[in-house]
C-alpha cells in the first residue's frame, strides 16, 4: 500500500488506549490511502464490465436465470476485495510501522480487530456498489433473454445479500491472511489459491472426494448467492449438500480459524 508514514494510534498521541480510538486510527490509515479508492473503483468497474461482456453472449430464449448474469462478476470482484484485505492486514509489517503501531497498543489484538472491522465496512460498501453496477450492466441482456431472466423478488434479495456478504467475508479472510503471513505477496498468493485456483481445479475433476474438499474451501461461500439450479448442480457433484446457508457457515468458519491463528501469532511472536 502506498502511503505517507502511518499516523500514530492511541497511546502514541497520549491518552487512554480504547477500542474506539484504535478503530478510528485504523480507519484513518485505510481511508487515507490512495490505493483504497483505486481498489474500490477498480473492483466495481471490473465486476460491472465482466457481467456486461458475458451478457453480450446471452440471446433471446437462453435458459439463464435472472441472478446468474448479475453475480458472475464475483470472479473479479473477489480478487479486488482480497487484495484490499491483504494490503490492510500486512501494511504495518510491509512498511515497517509495526513497532510503532503495537507499541501504542501493547495488547495488539485490538489493532487486528479494528483492521477487520474497517476492511469489512469498506468491502460491504464495495460489494454493494459492485452489485448495483452488475444489475445495471446486465439490464439489457436480461430483457433480451426474456421473462425467464427477470429477477424474482424472493430470490434476488437472498442473492443480493449473499453476494455482498461473500465479498465481505473474502475481504476479512484477506486481512487475516495478511496479518498471519505478514508478507503481501505470500498472503495474496495463498488467498488466490484458496478462493480461486483450488476450486477451479477440483471442479474440473468431479467426484465424492473432490466435491467434499471443494465444499470445505472458503470459496464455498459463493453458495450464498447461488440460484437453485447452481445449488442443485453442486449437490449432484459428489460433495455434501450444504445449501446457501451452509456455504456461508464454511466461509465464516475459515474467518474464525484464521482470526485465531493471526491473533495467536500477533500476541505470541515478534511484530517485526
């Protein structure tokens, strides 16, 4: 992340160290970075552009549900929020400001918690904007495909919420991987493998074992915004039938495990 020297957090300016002051300090650091705005804008544009291009190949009468064209932009959107999370989580270590940050907050964990909350808030907004851009970008394609591509009210609400929640969860995993591994490239490579590469490799080799492993990856969170046909196809692929809620629980479990590991390393190891 490119920025000026990070502002001191809490105790470095005097006064008691409180969770709100730590949160405000982390928000100031993240919001003050030029790269944050570029990442948000790039993620929204990439998601909208991808679904628009894919929509060009949707013709009248195509058997495509209304939610599939809208959510297909997650392939690029998840990369954007993963980069955002990794950069936030590893920033102090990559820029050499970790000693200053954790000297001001000796308990250390509040800093990680603040980074997670700030990144989740930014990712929540980014996901909402990406979803809106995708809906607008596919409006023409969905009209051309006919009534089958209209967004049914009960489904589109679950899909919309699930889409934003998945991107938020991916960003949180990125923060925790960045804090755990402390090296941006290593953390980003790990995130891409977990969220993208392994899922694609396993999907190309269907079976009970590969289906089970695939269901237990953080990419299982995409079930949060999958339509009925997609969920049925995943269930028929040999793995456990998790459903939309189960996919969300798997992603939440990954966030929890990574939080425990990152917090443990932060407390027990040096912060260099």
